[in-house]
C-alpha cells in the first residue's frame, strides 16, 4: 500500500481516516471508534499523521508521537478552504491531505501535558472571574432597584453590602437580604478559589527561568507570563518578532490590490485571552508612563515612545501599539534568552 500520510478527522466518538500514498492518492479509508483508533495508531507503521488543531488534537498528537508517527497539526481556519462542496467527515479528511500537501500552512506546535495543565488553570480562573463579575453586577442591580446606589469597585461593593446586611433598619426586604447574603458568600468563595490558582501559578513561575525573564518586561505579570508559556508551544516557530505579533492578532488587517494598499483595524486573530492580557499590560505601561511624567521622574525609551504615540494617535490606538511592542519584546527575550533592560529615554533637544 505504501502509505505515507494519514489524515484524521477528529470527533468525540467516530474518527474518519484517509490514508494516502507518496503520490497523495487515497488508497484506504477507515471509520473508527475511539478505542479502535487508539489501536490503529499502535498497529499502523510509522507515517505522517495530519490532524486539525481542535479539541483533543494535542492529546491524540502526543499519542501518535509515542507510537512513532510524525504529527502535523494544522489550524482549522486554514483547512476549511480545501473542503470540496459539501462538508462531511470524508471531505474533511481529504481536505487535510490537500492542505498539508500545499506546504504553505504553518503547523501548530503540539502542546505538552504541562502546558495544557497551565492552560486549564487559566481557563478555570477566567470562568470564575467572569462569574464573580456577574454576581457583583447582580448585587448592584438589585440594590439599585431599592434605591441603594453603590459606586463601582469590587471591594467597595462587598464592604457596602456587608454594612447594609449588618443594619436592621428595614431598608431591605427579608428575602432580598437572604439573596444578597448568598451572592456575597459566593463572591468570597470565588475569590478564595482564584487566590488558590494564583498561588499555584506563582509556584510554577518561581521554578521557571523563562517565566521569570518574561515577568521583568513592563506590562507582563504573572498571568501573562504563565499564559504565554502554556499557549505558545515553541517560540522559535516564529522566525521574526513581527510574526509573533501577527499571530496574536495585533497587526492591521489588510485589503490591498494592485498598487493600492489599505490597512484597517487589527486582525484579532490568534488567542483572544493572550491578546486581552497584553492589552491590559499595555494600559499599565501607559498609566505608569503618565505617572512618571507627571511626577517629573525619568522616562524609559518604551514609556517615552508610548506617550509620543498616544499624543499623535489617541489612547486606544496607542494601547494596541504598545501591546504590539510588548509582543515583539517578549519574542526577543524568550527566543534569544536575554534579559530585558529598561533603556533611559533620550533627552529632547533644546
């Protein structure tokens, strides 16, 4: 049969497999259950296994690698254009063969168990923080319906609710007091769980020199550094810093044809969570630059550049520009194993 490439369309229970020879002709097909697919990987001679980078893809990629196969994970958005006519499991498997044959699609690095463990902590933490915000907003809305307006801020909300629940002046109905008590206790429980995850991430960061170097970059804290380690499988897969920033979706979207070039807003491709963390970090860089300038302290070159961009393009565009700059700095620090050094700003000419 001379099989060289095995395309696998992953699913929960049924896996569609297309086996191609060295001329890219499909010579055999299988439709296997989960247990039979595991045996198939063990029994099949070493070959090139191609899958989409979707749910459970990294697990099956590691399983195939342990069986001696060479694995390529392709981004699903780049495989979709190769699907012919109707979308079925069979055409999806054939599309994987066409996509990998093109040779122009950058593969996705296979994540290790440790990386997925870190990402699991981040995903759960993010969900808990979303739930916490929802509960705080619910308390604020319920109290506003009874004429009690509480300023924004989680600490302020919990403090004021505690004061209201401690008073017995008849301002709040009994059932509402019970509901507010439940919501307050839930918020406190969520905060305790979040602090426990933060502690686990801090322990991880203390033993990883790469995370320590990344955390010395302005705007990159514990969450951003650990999320980068968990998400980016292999930093050397990005040949240039600009490619890393582009992968994060922090570069302009382009509509160009002929001699006309049009650049729009950022592409927003890549990982939303990472881009959000870098954007928040960029806001922190701008805030510290403003405080340093207002206090008359010496600025770094990054702070001076950020303030210059903000004066010329506005706060929001400057925030994204700084996030792009942070992504490029991260690539240099990580890929070249160097420390970030804050260079003093150049004094303006008199």
